[in-house]
């Protein structure tokens, strides 16, 4: 079964310096129907004004992914990491027993656009850790590229949760299939563009929950970038 959640159905936050679209409950946006999906807790689509950002704050027991689409994200944390994340790069931070960090738009001239993605971990109070890696467009063109997984296989970022996060770029005549094994579910998020998935039209910001479905077929893409979060089904 596939259930689509259209982009304009998401929650919204506008703080002037920050504009966000929330797929699931977050901050002041509360939805009893959309609190997350399996172990996926947050997908925030964030636009940050030049020179602005999130001051130092704390997290614990959460797997956090930052996925930069436009501009550059400046990150600093209590583990001693300081980095700038640019389009094509993905950051994974395991908050574990507790970490503080800040996130700012690295530019004083250009907006920052990035996805903030959270998963509940399958182990608690571990030592916090951090990874950052670039995934080039050629590896995502017309096929799914694994960018995060529970075992870090194929040079993917390692998540402390049974999740496989894969990204594809689909355009024109490209047709890309994604197979789900038994007892797996998926959340699909369209980052940009539009695409047909199993005959259903999806465009920028749209999401879909996928259960009891063996295969997803993506075709008819128009400058589409799409993420599939492949997860074990929780009890």
C-alpha cells in the first residue's frame, strides 16, 4: 500500500530567518496523524537566511542527518568537529549520550537550503560520533546510491538503526526500480523535480509511506532527486 503526503500538507514554520516545512510533528507543528514513520522521526525542509542559523543546542539518543541542497552549512559540535557541508555532501551525527552543536548558514550572501532528518536509534547512550561524506552525482544518475546504512556498507554513512537510505537522480527516459524485501517498509521523499512512482505522480516536497509492496518503479522523471528510506517494520 502506498499513501501519498503532498508537499502542501506539511506543517510550516516561518521565523523570518528560518522557513521550514515539516513532514512530521516538530516544534510548534503538532499532528496526531503524522508523528513519524517506523523509526523515521523528522524530515524538515529548511531554508536559512544568510549569516543566520541554529545557535548551540543539545541532542541525545537520535541519529541526525543533514543533507545540503543549496548553499553551505557550517557545523560545530562538542566533539571538536568543525566543518562546512556543501551540496552533494551528507553529514551523520549520532547524538548518543549527549552532544551540543550549532548549525549556521556559512554564507553572508546566499540562502542555505537543507534537509534535516532524524531517526530513533536502536541503541541508547552510546558515545556520540560524526561522519561527513560526498556522494557524486554520477553515482546517483539513473540508479539508487546507498548513502547511509546500519553497517556502513558500500562506503555509506553508518546509522545506529536498521535503515538503508538511498538517493537517485531520474530524468527523461530513465527508469529506476527499488525492491523491498519482506518485513520492510519505506518512506519516499522527493527532494526536487517530479517523477511517476508506480503510476502515481510525485513532485518536490511530496512524500509517501510504502507498506506491503515489493517494488517501486520510478519513471518519467523531470530533474528529479528522490530519497528512499528502507526500514525494518517495528512491532
